[in-house]
C-alpha cells in the first residue's frame, strides 16, 4: 500500500500536563475519514462544512465514506463555524442510519468497511486519552512509517482503492505486434500497482478492434497474479480501432452485477487510444458518463493533445486540468504513467462522474392544482417542490426536474430538458400559475407518464413525486400500476383531505417508504428531509453502476 505524507503540516509538542493544542491540522470540508490512515487524530474543521455536498452517512457512528467535518457538525461536536475535533476509527458495520440533525441530513448506507466517531477536544478528554493516543501512534510509527512522515501529522492513503475498473485496450492492426506487447506490459504493471483484490480494486479487460470483446470481467480474477497471467494470454484481435463502439459496449454490458459489479465501488473505464480512433467517441463517452462511469483516456502518440470532454457537469475537472486525460508522447514512455494513472483512479473522492442519489434521477413533480388547495396553499406546495429540488445536483447530465400541474385537466409546466441549472429550475417552479379546478389524479399520472417520463433518459432513475390534497374523481390504480411497471418510482404526498388508500396505490411498494400524509399545508416543510432521505435510502439499497 502506498502512504502519502500529509499535505497538511502539523507540529505538536504534546504537552503532558494539559491538553492545550495550539496548532492542529486543518481539514477541508470534503475530506473523508477513510482517506486518513491514523486510527485516532485531532484536527480542525474550517467554517462552512454544513453543506449537502459534503456527504455524511450514519448517525453517531459514521461510515468512513463520510466527510469528517460534516459528521462533526451532524454529531453536534462543532457547528458551521468550524472547530477542533477528535476522531476515532471503529469497526465497519451494516445498516448505517441516516438522520437529520444540527442542520445536516445524513444518509443511510447498507454497509461500509470502517466507521468513525467524533467528539470534542475540550473538557471531555483528559491527558490519559492523550497519552494512550500518543503511545498508539508511537508503536505504529516504529512498525511502519518513516519518522519524518510521522510526528502527529495526518497520513493520507491512496491504498483505500475500491474501484470497479474496466480497461479498454487497442487490438487493431494499426498498432502492430510490438506495441500490442507494450500495451500488455502496461496492463500488467497497472494490475501489479493496483494490488487487485475483492476488498480493493477489481479489473476486467475489453479488447477493441472492429468489435469489442470481453477478455475477462470483474469477477474472473481476484488478485494481481491471476490478472497478470490472464493478460499474458491475450492475443491481438486485429481490425479497426472502434473505440466509441467499445465504450458503448462497456456502458451496456460490462458493469453488471452478474459480472461482478459491486455497486458500492465507483465504476471506472480506462481507455487506451493510439492516435486517432476510427469512430466517434464523444457521444459514447457522454453516455458512459451519464451512466455513472468515470472514463480515463490514455492517449498515446496523439498528433495533438486530445481532450475528450467526458465529464460535462464537472467542466473544471475535464477541461482545465485534464484529470481524466493523460497524453503520452510515445509508446516507449507508457510505463512512466503507471503511477500517475493509478493515483488518479484511486482518488475516489475526485471521481466526479460517480452516480449518487443526488445526481442521477429525472424527478417529475405532479402537482394538484384543484380548487380546494387555494392560492395561498398552492404557494406552499410550490415552496415544497422548490425545497426538494434544491437538495439535488441539477444539470442536464445530473438530476433533472420536470413538473406537471393537474386539475380535471393536465398541463406540462416544464419538461426535463427545459432547465439545466438549479436556479432556472427554482425560478420556473416559482412561476407556476395556480390553475384551480377538479381533481383527476389518475389522468394526471397517465399524462405525466406519457408527456414527462417518456422523455426521461434510459440511464436515469425516474422518480415521480405526486402531491395532492383530496380524493381523485377517477381511478388512480390502473395509471399508477402502469407507471410502476415501466420503471417509475412513485412517491405520494397527501395533504389534509387526501385519501390514504389512494396515496398507497400511487406509491411504489413498500408504501410506508414512498408515501407521506401531512395533516395541514403548514406542516409540509417538515417532510422535505424525509423524502430526500427515502430517495437516498432507496438508491443506496439498489445495485447500481
Ligand atoms: C422551504 O424552505 C424555506 C427555507 O428554508 C422554509 O422557510 C420553508 O418553510 C420551506 N417550505 C416548505 C413547504 O418546505
């Protein structure tokens, strides 16, 4: 495993009589506990970590996949102005429970391999804790780490590399036999450096020529030695270099649970490209990215540096610093990029293309605009829609929002492709005009299915959130069932006179997790965190790319 010395420098004289730290390392809000090797450490959180983008998983005991400082706020140890914390690593477990606490909504997570707890540094910990902590660090230091990297600085790990990786290699005639061998050597070096294993990275290989073919998939070999001997046996297919076709193939066929895809691990595709590919790559890359695959291009002997823009929503990442793109001037230099590539692939915090519950859905609101709602309460409903939308990462490649209003009739307020920024969506929600009329909820579900969700992309989760305050004039069961059977995950929000049996029929099973009832409009705001949490719990419990 590779241990990187901290980028954060920290010197602490360890006073034995008091616990007066004056200088502790400062963490960024997005640093996850899993990235830090120390079993126990004191650190300082900056102000401003109370933000949905710093994800936290669990309650009291947090999965190490969580932001350290986010968890510190959630636990009540510090507030959004930051402060010093003591972090202790504990064993991983299953069933991390999300909750809303101190202004942070933590998420549920089925399981994780390590957890941590956060506590304050003032008053609660006496010098005994400090001394035992010091002793632990000391014995560790003697076993493992070079002194200059030790002291009490934080040790950051890139060995915590759990990714599902597909390598796309060039088998076309154009690269020739010799280069094909260099390519195999490169794969072998990467497999060795990665240290393939079921608790860490897994890798499979696709060879492309005219057509792509899978040499082996994620579950075929589970250690570097086996992967390497399988690489030795690969023979060149020949043909053209149809990279785009191969990427489409990977998007559709590679990351399947039956092929060993683990769900909890980010999906990564590394594409080796010799000069110019034969077919179009952009569109295939975009589709792959939208399916949650992080694509790295290693371009060898490209005549001009090629920057495939593969990660549209993270333009800074893909356009500016080329995180996802490595250019190698000649095949004979390929071995020099092994370390760089492995480091980037294993920097799982920066794998911006991974799917989360917040960036991978098409969410369609179906809003009851009947007369019983009234103008004032309709505003409250719109606020509710805006407050839910606000929690998601919105762009045309992340989560998209659409809305339908209904009475006896229906109208499309805006479709999924209409607004591509959060601000535009929020403005559009505000502009929805109250209609007033009857209540045909069944017809509205049909309409939403046909006019809204038919335009949803195949790789997005289709989520319908229907909000109503009364019993429907027509049947809701048939339309709801059609929507469910066609992949729409339906949530029902009933207010005041809404009928419980209808809310349950509209909601996807289990009803309890997809349906809420609110006695009055003024209490609607309380259910925003619950709905987000249910959406995330549902997402976390699904196998995914
Ligand atoms: C929406 O959020 C605002 C600001 O946090 C809050 O004041 C309001 O009560 C919320 N309303 C609803 C219906 O969620």
